[in-house]
C-alpha cells in the first residue's frame, strides 16, 4: 500500500498539469465571481444531458450567479476530463521516449502497480479533485448558502460522477493508456484515428451495428448508459489494461 501511494505521489509531482490546471480554474472562477460583483457579466448556457450533476438542486440555480455556478461546475469537469485523457496518453509514451522507463523498471515495483497507479490518477484522484474544486467554487459563489447547496449537490454529484467514470471514462482512459504504451510516434493520433476509422467503416458497410452495440463514442454518449454496454466497456477496459501491462513487461 505504501508503495502504491508513493507511485501516486510521484505521478502528481511529475505531471504538473494535475495541480496547475485546477489552480487556473480556481483563478477563472474568482474572476467570474468578481465580474458579477463589480461588473455585468452574464453566463447562461445549457449543460449537456448526461453531464448535468445538478438535477436535485435546481432551487439554487435560478439566479444569474446560480447559473454561472452550474456552468463553472461543467467547465471544471470537462477541463479535468481533458487533463485525464492527455495525462494517460502521454505518461507511458514519455517514459519510453526519455528512457526513464528503464530506471523505474529497475526498482522493486511491478509493471502492474505502475499502470494501476496511472489508472488511479485518472479514475479516482481527478474525479475527487473535480468535486473538491466544485465545492470550493460553490463556497466562492454562494457564501453561507453553499452549506445547503453542497449538502444536496455532493450526494447526487458523486453518484452521477461514478456513473460517468465507469461508463464513459474507464474505457476511454484504458484505451489512452494502451495507445500511450503501443504508439511509436504519436499516441494522440493512434487513440483518435483508430476509433474514427472503425466508426466510418461500420457506418458504411455494417449499418452501424458495431457502433450501436459497443458504443465506441463514449465521450458524447453518456445518456445512452445501459448495464449491457457498461459490461462491454468494462471488458474492453480490462483487455486494454492487461495488454498495456504485458507490453510494458516486454521492454528491456
């Protein structure tokens, strides 16, 4: 357990975007709040269905500040998901490029522990960080009212966040880690082009059977959540993670 925690700390220290981006987001939230206090900024847009974590707290969202808070919550979640994707796409690839993988593999740390630590950053640390950031922003925007707001928000948001992470992000993150380990030049292109090609070929020649069954696009299809697709995604994730660990073990 101590080794795994040490690996988590190492990832946070090495990948500065994991703490720099949240600091920037808090700065943006502060500017938005100041604009309401001293200016005339107005924010009003609809959060996409499936990513709306606020369904039980509508009474707090009727004012302009409340709508801005809803928008900031969505922006925080979206940006941090992007951070998770780019983190997992680059982490294993960068270790191979700078040869640091040889150093880390010389230590008494298994490849499984290393990969699972990176998975934990994306699947546990970043979601928790999202909820913490949203809580801080709520206090900033609502002041004393934030106590009642967070009491309603966090319970609902935690459940929905877990659903999003398991259904949408787990297969995506597992695929990104696989591409980060397998790609010789550009893991981003590999992660993007292969699903696009599969979708295009499926639509042209198979009438969308593959896409409809496996739901390849997990980033914009959260509202299509079903237990069957969740199981398929979990199996796919397990295969990707296992292949990533096996491939890393082949490195000399």
